[in-house]
């Protein structure tokens, strides 16, 4: 009896000691730790010395059963879930500060006569200046300092153009061993951190110098250099900064532009029997050759209006030079009037005009391709009644030319207006206006002033009488004015009398309530019954402004 009690007590003590080693929480019941407590809690002795109920078999088996039972009871009394009973305050959450990245960029260039130079970084100059040496290739390395950040780049290469694919950090863009110049470069940042940084780069270009900084930001590419101008890159600087930071120093900057697209020009012509043709690009032919078709109008455009613009005007059959210049995108000439263009003048405007010239040449009836004119000079002909049939336009860097065939850009017969000016000084007029009509050149000139001090105000082409019905020569005074009169099936508008039945009036119109449909719009010819025909607007100007009694000289 004592033996099994001893074993039982020993087992309970062992279990109690194990339980006591567990964490004790505020509301836990302390485990049993003494023999007397064990006896009170788990053992009931009998006075007759009999074994308690449930104890049977050999002592070892009894001892094992007693130990297992006591362990179960002790565990159920002593172990309570910490989550259910703890009253402690949770520890505050700690957020780590984001890592500060410090990416850097390095780059090296392959230079004419030198080869690969040493690497430069963070805005230093790679390449050369003042030596007229071309860049031929470039390699850029971006150290992202662990950020999700990359770089891509490509170059515009002589005789090749833009590379079709992008290069990644550490790769070579351009060529070596082929003597081909780089003309422009594009760059962009990649990766989720691309919007956190701005990539600045600028180039030193032939004939220009340091251009403005290009900025690649927000994952968007930027471009520096030139295209369509055959200008070499000579040096480059690259820097990466946090987004929104100031651009690097503009020291030595020659222009406010980072990129000059010299080939970003388009033009289209309105052609006899065809109408408006599709636009063509730099130095391409607009119009036709070998088909004897006249140009009637032209429009010149660009997709880079912030960098360049155009002003132009044309010499038009029966009208002469337009009195005002047209701007980029506008139409110079006429449509629907069957009037040929004979010559053109074009000017380049905007920032690019500081570094580029605009060249243009005309294909002319009976002559063919003429030489190149530039920057507002005349191209084509005047005084021959020759039609322009085609035109080419190109921008060239100053100091360069598009070549040529040795032919003059413009041909002109002696201007009849000069001799008219001299002739006018010998006449008087009581109105302050004087009109001279030269039948041989088909010109009318209108003057303001007084005898010996006449100043030509305007002039234009006219029709005069055909052989057999020629316009009379002499000195006359402006007489009656008629809004219109009819002759056969035609109507003549804004008629101002010269003498008898001879009038200054418009070209011939159909007999409608307003001058909307031209019957015969030819000018500069001897085809009338003696009257002097002119453009409707010119006839109306005389009708509105020149008073009766004005001297008219016909010769």
C-alpha cells in the first residue's frame, strides 16, 4: 500500500514541476507543489487498508495509470489560454522609413580619330568640342542603387536614321569602324521608379554648339540633336536627378531648343486637272513634270510650330505678286480660277531660322528645273507667262547648300512698271489719282499724288482689245460708272467709263444676280472688244474709290 502511494506522489510531483515551468498569467490557479496538497486533492485512504477503487494488477501498471490520471487532472487545472486571459496592451506597430536611393549615370563615347574615350558621369562632357570630330557611338550605364530603375536609349545615325530598337544600360548604340556620325539621341527611364527621377541630357552639335537640355521624365522619352540636317554630334552631357529638381546649368547654351527636326516640313500643291495633291516631305517634288500642268496654289506646313514657321507668297497669272504674305498652313495662289503660278518667295521664321536657311526651286514651263533660291528670294519667272509645274523645298544648316545645276533661280523680263512710273510723271489729274494702261505689256498701274510726284499705288494684269477691236490710245477722263452691263450672254461688273463704249470692268461673268460664275477669266491677253478687263476685286476698287474726271492714259 505504501509503495503505490509513494509512486503516485512521486509522479504527481513530477507533473506539477513541469506545469509550474509554464508561464503564469494573472488569473491562473497555481499548480500543486507539495505532497500534502497532492494527497488532499487526489488520494482518499481507507481505514480498513483496502486498495482504492480502480487500482489493480501489478505495481508497475498501477503506478503508470496513476501517473497518467494525475497528469491529466493537473493540466486541466493549471493551463489556461493566454489569448483569452491576457490584459496586456499590444506593442505599437513600427514602420520602416523608405530607402533613399541615389542612382548615378556614367557614359562613354566613341569619337572620330580617337576611339573609345574614358567614362564620364553626372553631367561631365563626353566627346570633344572645338575639334570638329564626330561622335560615332555611345554606351550608357545606369547604377540604380537598388531602385527599380533602368535606362533605354537609341541614336539617329548618318545614312541609317533612327535605330529601330532601344538599347539597355551598358549596351552600345551607334557604329564603330564605319565612319558614320551620330546626329541625335533619344533616352528614357524605365521601371516602377522611373517617375521618381528626371534624366537630363544635352548635345554639342555641328554649326550650333551646345543645345538646350532635353528632359526624359515620367517614363517618357526625350530627344536631343538634329535630324534631316546632316549635322554631327560632337559631345554629350547626361545627369539624373530627383523628379522636379532644377535642370543642370545652361552655361554655353547656344539655343533654347534641345532638338531641331530640319526635315519636319510638308507642302502640297493644287494642280491643273488634278486638284490638291497629297503633302510631300523635305526636298520631295510637289506638282508634276513632263505633263504640262500648271501649279495653281500651294500650302506649306510643319509639325514643329514652336521651332519654325513659314511665310510665303506667289506670283499669279494676271495678278502679279500677292500684296501680303501667307503664314504656315495657309493657301497662296488661287483655286477654281484656272490661274497659273509663275514664281514664289518663301521665308523661314522661328528659332530655327537662326541656324537654318530655307531653300526652294521651281520646275518652269520651257525651262525645267531652275536653281535654288533661299530666304525670300524669287524662284520661277516673271514677264514670260510661263507656268510653274513643280516645286521642291528643303531646310539646310547655314553654311550648307542643297547643291544645284548652275541655273538661275529666277528669270524676269524687263519690268514694264518701271517705265510706266517714269511716263506717269508727265501727266496731271485733277482728282489726285492717275491711271496708265500699257497695252503691249497688258498692265494697268494706278498712281496717287500730282504731276511730277506720282507714286504707284497698285498695278495688275488686264485684257485689252483684240486686233480689229483694239482699245483706243490717248488721254481720257473717267466718266460714267455702271454696276454692270450685259454684252451678248455675258455680264460685265463694276464698269467705269474710259470713253464712249470703252469701259474698265471685270472679267466676263454669267448673267446672274451676283458675280458668282466666271464665263471667261483670262487675263494678260488681247481678246476684248476694246474694253479693259480685270479681276473683279480690282474693277470694284476703281469703281468704289477713283472719282470721275480722273486722267486715264492708254498707250
